[in-house]
C-alpha cells in the first residue's frame, strides 16, 4: 500500500408501528418468466450472520473481542473483512472500542442514552505514523459515551460518520500528536462538552447540539447545530446556518424487547438539534421480518426476488458480487447496510437503481467499481422524471463509492440523481489515489456526482479525484451544504485535463441552463504531484446570474503542486507559491 502524497503534506494551520400502506411480504411466490416455474418465497428476518457481533452487559470478554477485531482491521484498508458491533441496551464499563477499517459500532436502543459505555470509542492513527487522513470507512451510531479522560478521540477522515451519538464529555477530532487530518461528518448528535478539531482542515456538523467548538483550519460548516460558533468565514472559518432546510435521519436497527426492528425517522424541515431525548423519537418502524436479511454470496437475482415480494433489504457485513442491478421499484423501500456491506458490479452493470417512487431509503453501504467499466454505479430514478417527491423524498445516506484502490475498477459516472427532491446526506465518492489498480486511465472515472433532478439537496458532499467534473449539477433549484473536494492528483500533463479552451474541469460545475442554485461552505484543493505545473482555471463554475448563489468558497494549492487561477468563474484571487493558503470568496455573485 502506497502512502498518499497529498495526505502527507498537509499541516495543521412515534410510534413503533409498521409503516401504513406498506405491503406485507407476498404469500404467493413470484414466477420465473423463463421457465414459468414458481420460485419458493424468500423468508423475512433471520439471523444476522457471523460478522454481526452482539454484546449485552453480561457478555464475557467484550474487550478481548473488540481488540481481536481491531487487530485484524487496523491496517486492512483494502481488505475483505467487514464487521458490525451491536450493543444491547444497558451500561458497559471499562471498554475502549478501537475501530479499524470497515467496522461499525452501534447501540440497539431506541435512544442513544439507552446504551451507555463508560469508556471510549477510539479512532487514532498510530498505524499510519500519526497521520489520520486515511482513517476511512468506519462509523459510530446510537450510543452514549462517558469518556474515561473526559474526552473521546475520533480522528477520522472520509466515509466515517458519527451519527446519533451522545458524548457526555468532549470530542477530539485529531490524532494523538495533533497530526494531519482531513475532514469528517457528525449528525443528530449531542456533545455535552467541547468539540476539538485541532488539525482537521474541514468538517460538517448537522442537526446536533454541542457545548462549544474549539477552532477551525480551513472550512467548518454547521447547519441546525445548537451551540455552533457564529458565522465568520473566512476568519474565523465558520459557515453557520441556523437550520437545515430538509433532513431525515438514517434508518437504524434496534431492539424492541427481544425483537429486532428498523426505525425510520420522519422528515424534518428547517430542523435544529437532535431528534431524540424527549420521549419516543418521531417516526415509524418495521419488524426485521419485513426484511430479507442478505448474506455475502447471495445473487442479485435473489435480492431482486426479495424486493419483488415486498421485502426490504438488510445487507449484513461482507462483499456482494452483482451480475445485474439491484432494482428498487416500490415506494418506501429500505436498503440498509451493516458493517460497510460492499456491492461490486462484476460485468459493467449498475449496482443499484431506483424507480420514480416516493420515500426510498438507501443507507450504509459501499459500492466498489468492478474491473469492467460501469456507465453508472448508482441511479436514483429514471432519466427525465419530473414527479414531485417533496412530501416523501428518497434519501441516500452513508452510501459511499470507491473506484480503484482495492484493485482496478472503472465507472464513467459514480452516482446519478434523477428523482426530484432527493436528499444526499453524507457521501464520499472516491476515485482512488492510492492502493492497487490506480492510474490516470487504469481506474478511469470521469464524473463523481451528476444531478439531473430538480430540488435536490446535498448535505455533506465529499467527492474526490475524478478525471473530469467531480460534480456536474444540471437540475434546477439544487442546494449543497458543505462540499469537500480534491482534484485528481495523477493528471500526467496540462493537456490531459484540458476542457476545450478552459484549463481543467471545475470540481463543482452548475450547468449553464440552470437559473436557481445555492451552495454554502464549498472547498476544492489541487495536488498535481505528477505534473506540478498544471494550472486549474477555477474550482467552481456556474452561470453568472442572480439566482445562482454561493457562500463561503475556497480553493487551495497543496504545497504548490498545481495552481488555481480563480475560485469561481473569473472571481477570486489565484493561488500562488507553496504556502497552502486558501483563496476565498465569501459571496458570489
């Protein structure tokens, strides 16, 4: 595994009832068109498989088991291990759950405070010499923590959400020794004490409550966060929105007595603060018996049969190879992954597609591009749809994409959003810059996110290293709160990135036809280490009209490896030299 050049040059500077109207699993078995023979109906529910480890307060040897999994996963950045750690409601003492790659830890209560750990959930970077910029693919959800020292360390990078957590103390987001760190995400969490980013360059916090916030390096964004620092960009580097326009928290597994259920939080508008803590959270729930509990080795045909029967999908930890798309056609379908369940399209297919329906919830899985080029990896809705989904939108949450790194992979476009009103809440779309199977054409991937639907909202958008536009936004009335980007490191020369007469493809491009668009807290960085003389015309490109608005933009040349001429369009000073100092635009136009 090679180290990452950019990442080693950066300095610190209510109800609990089934959804009304949901069909129950069909008793009549579907038929196979080819043979016209009935297929046996697939069962709902069942055990969660060997890589979901469930603890209760009386379980012996919890710390030893946690240590065993961490020892396996600590450095396994491109390994095949996948784990979900589940803690039943109760109190646990003296634990330090260190999380390595592809490890998720969650409580099984309806509220985070139902499951309390007197101890720590730790992410640090000793495995990478104190550099936290590769601490990807791990998560913590739905737990209360009482840190041993008063402060819990959560030194993560991309694709490492901290959701629905209650820290009865402070939260340190930097590694031991205050080494390099490059950004992350908190939602629906309460931190009683201080959040301490220290060396984290950028961060997004949504619909939470904090005691205080210590500092900022480049770009700290808050929406709906009680206790957030006041707006100050660029000095201090805070972008603060009092509320989040639309949000709906991620589904989560919990225990109702001895029965596993999946809670579906309700949609909120202009939200602020957490969704829990004052009685039963608002939303509905589904019994696990309404889910097909998938395990690695199952075919795409079986997953689609389960969906056709009216079941939802629970993807247990592991790697799933697909020879056809998973097709979600029914409104209100839930596809929930545990422990970074990973979908791999083997023959150039799209991994997952949804229909033009209300209320689909896609959450908690990784799509890893296959060796045969896929035109797309995830499609939300069919092309050309204009259906209004505002009352019950589709949500895409903690759905991550990787192209290369674990082996050569290719995909022209990672994620396409066609359905109106879709909420993309925390994603990392990554064309790998290290690992195996990487190179300008080896893991070719032209576009990260393409938005065609109108009224789409992105909250916590991380998109990196694509060969052309990282984000291409064609739909009207789109909004993005927080964007983190790096342009591809490995462009061989200026000609390779030339966009007609324009020097380079913007990280975030709003189509010329768009009349209304808005973004807050967006950053793009370049590190053209293969060809340091490359010049990127701008980080952001958009129509110059009054309805297209941007707030708090920045571009950074990392160590002088390539430069930007402007921030957005022809506006904003050029970067220069090797100082790694952002060029900023507070408001555009």
